[in-house]
C-alpha cells in the first residue's frame, strides 16, 4: 500500500485532492496522512467526513517543524509527500511578504531536508512532489507563446517569488542529493472549498448579497482557468511518472481556457442568472441577489485601482504532461462554473 503525506491538505486544492483520491470509484490502495497548520485558509471541518470514515489521518502541525515532519515520515512509513502547504494570496504577499518566505520557502526546505534524511540517508526510498504555480514564470504579452517548462522563472510578486524559490530548492535537492522529486506548475484553479478572498467565491458573495463586484484595473488580465478536479487528476497522473535520477520532473498543468478576468466574471454572472431562473426558491434565500435584477453585466461590476505589479497574462503549454501521461482537462469553463456556483449555493463559503 502506498503511504502518502499530504501537506496543506485542509486548504482549497488539498481538500479537493483528498476527496478526489478517496472517491468511491477511485479504487486506490492508499494510506493518507494530512499535515496542516490550519492557518487562516485551512478548514479541518471540511475533511471531517474523510477523518470519520477512517480514510485519512489528520495532524495539525507546521511544515517548518522538522522534528514533527521526521516523526510522521517514520511513524506512518511515508513513501510519497505531496506539498500543497503555502500562503497563497498575492495581495497578502504584497502587504506582508514575511509569511510567504517562511511558509513557502523555509517550509519547503524543511520538508525536503526531512525527506532526504528518511528516504535517502535511512534508505526507505520515496518521492517528494511540490505543487507550484504558473505565476513563477512572470507575465506574458498578449501574442507571446504559452510558457513551457523551459521558460525562465521571472516572478513578479512576493508570492510568486516564494514559489519560484521553492521550485529552485526542489530542483537543487534532486540534483545535489538525488532526491526523487517532481513539480507541477498549474494555472488558476477554481471550484469548491476555495477561501472567499479569491476571485470566484469573493465575486459570487458580492453578487448574492447585492453588491457590485470589484474588478482590478481594466479587468483585461488573462488567466488560464483550471477546474480543480482536472488539477487533481493531473497531480495523480504525475505521481505515476518516475522522475529521472538527479533531475526533478517538472510539468505544467493548464486548463485550456484563457479568459480575461472580465470574461470569467461575466460567465459567473450569466451562470448565476440561469441558475436563479431555473430555481425560483433561491429568491427567498438571496432576495438581494444581483441576478434577480435583470441588469447588464457592466452594471454589476465596479472597477477599482489595479493591484501593484499585476501580471497581464498567464498561459501554459502543457504538452509535456499530455505526452507523458495522456493528461487533458475535461471540464469546460461553462461546466466548471456551473458546478462551482451550485456548490457554493448549497454549501456556503
Ligand atoms: N489556488 C490556485 O489557483 C493555485 C494556483 C496555482 C498554484 N497553487 C498552489 O497550490 C497550493 C495550494 O493552494 P490553495 O489555493 O489550496 O491554498 P490555500 O491557501 O487554500 O491553502 C493552503 C493550506 O496550506 C496550509 N499551510 C500554510 N502554511 C502551512 C505550514 N507552514 N504548515 C502546514 N500547513 C500550512 C494552510 O493552513 C492551508 O490549509 C499552494 O502551494 C499554491 O501555491 C494554487
């Protein structure tokens, strides 16, 4: 049986990944331990059904605590570490970069050191996988080709600088010590369980409560939107690929859906209008909802000052992962948006 340690598993993508691995049709023979410090975006209660069903063990703790990490690797006989733990909000990193350095760089170094000790020095063998981001590549002009894994890292924000730094450490541990390691660099995820400071849940909360949605600058920043289930599938596929000796395996994971923030928000608004038309009972629950007022999209947004250093465009070429594993995103933007909006309406934020 494979023994996974999933760090940062109580956050948005980690939670989706755990439900993805434990879905009834999954059929995977896994023992799963989750380590999460439960910082502001971590929600243990969302994992409670998996904990109660004995599908995962949950430990509250910090990836910067090497003694704790080493003891978990030993006790649970871990052979694969998948690291989702990070501080992730660009605006927070601009206001205060220090937690981004600590959790995203020092934390990854600590995990890597503990993995080297247990997997290599003590000879147990094992693999480290880092969840990274397309933001490490910086920003693209409108007509530039999408980034490949060979594109130089050129991060703009303290958040993306911390993630790029972590990527360099993962590659260095593979090259220097021979740690078996991989990195997936994904684009903007959306879906259930996302902390409400991020674009989709924040905009949806505004719309449901009758407030205009704030849009940074002209709203024409382009992102490649990835439904979170497709990302989980990609990570699972990557874990099935063996990195070459002394070389971290790096793969981009895109959603195949480049949209401006305005286009993404308009899709959200039109999806919400359709759902409210089909389900009149929602009117009593959300009497102030913008979708009830039959206004044009332009009337439900408000432009605000742009974010400092806001990257203009992200686009990923994920041909490498497709060629190696057959990966392709299977959820369209329209399908993903409908699923996500319905989920938040049913479960809250
Ligand atoms: N959300 C996206 O669109 C996106 C896109 C690209 C990459 N990523 C990457 O995916 C990973 C997960 O992102 P997310 O959106 O789920 O983040 P999130 O902010 O929702 O969750 C992060 C989780 O990490 C935990 N954590 C933070 N510091 C920790 C520490 N020192 N020790 C233990 N746990 C700690 C938090 O408690 C939280 O549960 C991150 O590494 C992020 O950089 C996210």
